[in-house]
């Protein structure tokens, strides 16, 4: 004969143990705490341009050797995706609305397009007057915006690529690097260390009303991305952090990494709340969780 034990006969410590275990199993991951995703030195010191496709696969340039693109699963398993044409070396990566990969080819002065179904690589745009297309951003209309730094002379330019044509938008003091479009497509952000600039972005892809968003007292900046709330996540090269900056220029958070030379960031994961960071000095990728999805992740869901 089986007997039901009244709840008041169950020792309190057993209930407490169950509650604690359940809470540990169901609690959310710690936010803004970076962990290593891939082993060190799978990529060269040219690792850059992370981007995440619709399936959640992460891509970065210069896997094992220069002139390649590597792919990484969300679990950190990495392999070769494609070899770029002779003379081409990738930097920033984005995906357009058709799911095709766009690559800033800084040695070839190109924007390359990769058909993700066939792996065919074509030159979307070529501009010999570019010093080196570095990082790229994309708006809702598939217009591409490219930073073009001259690190030796400490100056830079911004270009728009539309319908396979290249248009100069602005020239500035400071080597232009990270570039991003706001979630509403109304602001173009460009950093040129130690400053981050904001431009009003028209419906036709023109820029005006350049203004300072934030200036840092130390170290330099590299790539950056927006979340859906308009906050910028900026790689602080040399400092070993990713800093979160509000649309009004307020520092909200700073994430410490294991390496000192982060080159760029991208959003991915099932919910768009995982930030992937490429590290030059480690030759690998780290990741951390945030509470707000990335703009580019949302665009991938179109």
C-alpha cells in the first residue's frame, strides 16, 4: 500500500535544494561577460569583419591564411569557407537582403559579392581611387557605405556603393574605420579615432550635418555595430574591450575581453543577443550576451 506524504512532512532543506537547483538550471546567462568561442590562432592577425548569416553561422576573414574567409558554427567549430581571388584580401563583411555576402577587399580596392548558394565571387564595385575599403555598412535599401582610411596620413573618406557605382560622401581628418547605420536608417556613424561622428542620412543615401557623438581619451577604435535600440558596440583596439555607447553619446557598458586587440563585432545567436568579437592578437573569436538584439540580425529576418 502506497502512502501520500503531506507536504508539511517534507524537510525544508529538501524544498530549498530543489528550488536552488531549478533556479540554477533556468537562470539566464550572465550578460556582458566574454567567453572564448574558437581556439587561438585559427585565424591570422588579419582576422576581421565578423558577420552572421540567417542560419546563425559566423564568418570572418583570413582563416589560417590571408585571402580567405572562414566560417564558424555557434558552438565554435571553424573551417574554411572560400578562398578569395588572387590579389584580394577581405576586411569588413556584411549580408544584403538577398542573403549574399559583401566583402570589403582592401588590397583589390573592391567590394566583392559572394553568392551564398553557389559560392561564386564577383566584383560588385571597383574604385582604384580608394586607399583601402576597410569596413562596410548596409541600409534597408541595400546601399553600402564604406570607410576608407589612410593610416599613414591619418585621414579618411566615406563612400557609398549603389547600383555597382561608387560615390564619395565625405573626407575627414583621422583614419576612418568602423561604420554603421542606425536602426531607422536616418544616421550614419563613422569612427576616426579618437572620435565617433554622426551624420544625418537622407533617403537617397546622402549625408549632412556632421557632428561629434563621443570622443575617447585613450586607445583607438575599430569596427562597430548597432543594436535595435540604436546603441553602438565599438571595438576598443589596444584596450581590449567592447564599449556600448547610447545614441546620445553616453557610455553605458564596457566589456572586458581576454585579448587586447579586438577588430570588429557582429550580432547573432537564436535571438540576436550574442555579440561575436574578432581578436587580432589571439587570432580567434570571443562572444558575450546582451539584452537587446542587433540591428543586422533583425535585418537578416526580413
